[in-house]
DNA sequence: CCGAATCCTGTTTGATACTG
DNA sequence: CAGTATCAAACAGGATTCGG
C-alpha cells in the first residue's frame, strides 16, 4: 500500500512542520527552530537527518566563518506542497467542526 | 497552527488506514481487521475509539444475535477524502523517486 | 551559532491469551 | 463476533553536556 510508504515519511510530530518551514525558503538550523518553538535541538537534528535520508531536503555546508549550514527542500520535498495544503485545510475544517462546537 | 490539530488526529500507524478502509463502505470490526492484516485487535479497538471521540466515525450496535457492531465515517471523516487521495498519490510518487531508484 | 553525544523517562505499540 | 487483559518491547522525546 502506498499509504504506508507516505505515512512512514510523514509520521512524527515534527516532519511536516519542518517541511512547512522550508516551503517558505531555505533556512538555517536556528531559523527552523524559531519557526517551531517547542522543538528541541536534538529532535530537530534527528528529524532533519531523517528527511535528508529520504531525499526530501538537502543539507549544504557553507564554508564561511563561522560555518553555516543551510537546509533546502528537494523537488521531492516541494512535491509535498499539495499534501501539506490539504492538511492545513482539513485542520481548519476539523477545528471548526469539532473543537469549536 | 492548524497543521498541529490535523496531525494529532492523523498521527499513528493505523488511523489513516482505518479511515481508508471505511471510505469503501461501512464495516464491522473483523472486516476492518482483514483490510489491515497486521493490526492487533487491541490497536484496532483503541484507534477506533480515538477516531470516534474525534467525530471521524460512528459506532453503531445492531441488536441482532449475535450482536454486530458497525463503523461508519461521519461527514467529517469523509471530508478527509481529498487528503487521503493526496497521501496515496504522494506515496506513489515517493516510491518511484526514492525506493525504486 | 550549529549542532553531536549521552543518558534517561514515559508513552506507544505489539504478542498473546482470554471473555461475553 | 467484538473486543479486554496482561505483560513486554520499542520508540519518541526531553535534559543535559559538550565541541568546532
């Protein structure tokens, strides 16, 4: 089932939020962390790695001083755009129907 | 963030598969279990309850002999349709791009 | 600033057996 | 048929400390 493959990538509290953060442009570690206030550096580091392994994003080291590391979505990562929009849309709908009634 | 609300509902290995199973019609406990071969009765029971609490499905007891219980998506549950399609689509794409290359 | 490495905890999940 | 009960394993997440 294709759902299983997709779900495995998307599972966990943080991956979708990370991808969302990067849809608005390439970011550095600290910038992503600011977008997702309650993520610990450990989890961010760990999830970024997982997403890199699955080819959703790339990690580029800029040899500046001090070193900066930039994260950027791959085309595959960007292809989640539609999926993410639907998640957001559905989240809004769900909120109206359940949380606010 | 609306993403958070949606994600909380959708999280876990089994909820999406359960909703998928029910999009093809109302089902009974054992039928869902057959659709999702590796789910344990415990997990199925637990996740069905969670989905019921979140108003994604209803549980109807038919007073037959023996008793049968039928699960059926609510309009809110059905509203996940588009989301689920996109998950499946993206899963197929992901498979092509990563798993088969 | 951008992480890596360890250690530790609670929740989630699973295997299995059993019940009305 | 439609679940519960119990026990164990796995995993996610957090706290803290350290390094270039």
